[in-house]
C-alpha cells in the first residue's frame, strides 16, 4: 500500500469518528430535549465536549497526514506509525470523554497518543520541507 492509501485510511477513520461524536451530540440533545447549546445539562455538555475536542485536532492532523503522503522524502512507515498513533489516541480519548467527565485511562492515554502523533506529524512536515534545502 502507498503512503496515500494509508493516509486515506486514517483520514477516513477520523472523519467517521467525528461523525459518531456529532451523532452523540444530537442523540443527547434529543434525549434531554435541548435544542440549542447544552441547556445546562451535564450529559449534553459532555457529548458536546467529546465532539468539540475531536474537532480541535482531527482536521489539522488529517491535512498533515495528506501532506506527508505526497511529500517525497517521507517514508510510508512514518505515515503508518504517526497516523496509527494519532488515530488510536483519538479513539481512546473519545471513548474516555464520552464515558466519564472525570479523569480516565481513555482520556489520559488518548491525549498522550494524540499529542505524540500531532507533534510527530508537525515535526515530519518541517523536516520534509527543510530537507531539500540541506
């Protein structure tokens, strides 16, 4: 499989995760009869934060993975590894935050993996952009 194939898989999984989290917000609003905002309901707020947190990270990482896939000096293994770490982090974080508003394994491990993937993607892009100049 090519770098673009791998980036597409991780982008697709993350986009579907965003959809599931958005659906969770709709479901919580319907259940608690809240049409706008969180209505002061903790369950609706929790669903909104799970979705909101994902929207803060996923779009930028997906763009980064796409750029990694089209840049020549980036090995396919880096796209696989960083895409996998980031995606696993987002899944764990979504599960952790959707299930509990307090500290949980999913939230903690999810953020560590998300940040690892995020920083790794950023670092690889800087390296890929600078390497032709060296």
